């Protein structure tokens, strides 16, 4: 089956789930999730798999074991194509529509050290600067977890200190909830967006794929 878009019922489902995040609501509406959220997400990622790889479509249940927020269900549906540990492309559906992105969302001490060493290097660091600046100028949002101060071992006046502060680096773009997400053309929109992120992914992946 080819991807035909996310129906309006998917957006309505997450609107309602944000208000009533309970097992009783979920049980009464799990058919909507299955038909209008999960099935289209699987079909979308399958349409992109030949170029980018097989996606993991995340489970809808929250891990609340150590969380103060005990609501049981995620208020979004995400899918991730990994190319290295915690590194790859992402697509998400929520009440606010579709969001796409890429980068690395966490790193061990060893992997983060490898990323920072590459940022520090005058041979490889400027390439990442150019890539991130190009994406930012094209309406991508550059984010991720960052230190408030400089990382240990680096000077505060380092020319790439802002990138060195990152403990994760993710670049995202919201596609909203307009008609583009409700039709088959969304496949091409996500594909084009992920292609724009390829230089970032290809820069990051060899560093986050460092052996422990």
C-alpha cells in the first residue's frame, strides 16, 4: 500500500489525547491510533527506506518508571532511521502536525569526545560550521542539549565554542498540519528535507560510531 497522507483523524486523536491521557481513552480509541497514526507512519517510512534505511517506529507508551509525569501515552508518534548510535533521521506526528529532523540526540563520553575533537580540528570543524549555518539560513532550527559554559579542556574564545558546547545536536523543521501532510506528496517533502540533512548526518556519523 502506498502512502496517502495522515488523515485529519490522526491530528484529532492527539488533540484529544493531550486532554485525556488515560487508559480508558486509549482503549476506546486505539483503533484510531492503529489506522490513522501507526499504519500511515509505517507506510511513510517504508516509502523512504530504499534511500535512507529501515526506520524504527517507536512504541506509543511512555516509560514512567522514574518520571514525575505518570501519563501513560506519548502525545506524538515518532520514527527514526539510525545510521550510527543515536544518530540519524527523524520524523514525528503530533497535534501540531509533522516535524522532521536529524542529528545525534545523545552520546557517551567517548563518542562526545570524538565529536568535540572533530569540531576542534581546523580540518573538520569548519565543515560542520558551514553545514549548520546553511541549514539555519534555510529555516531549520538548530537545537540539542548544550552546556551553559565551555566544555572542560577548551578555551572560551575558541572559534567554534558554540558547537563545542553541544552534548547533542539536532536540526529540525516543522511542516505544520496543513494539507501537505494529508496527501502522498508528504513522502517527497520528507525525502527532500532528509536529503538536506545528509551532510550533517554524514559529518556526525563517523564520530558517534566510534567504538567505546
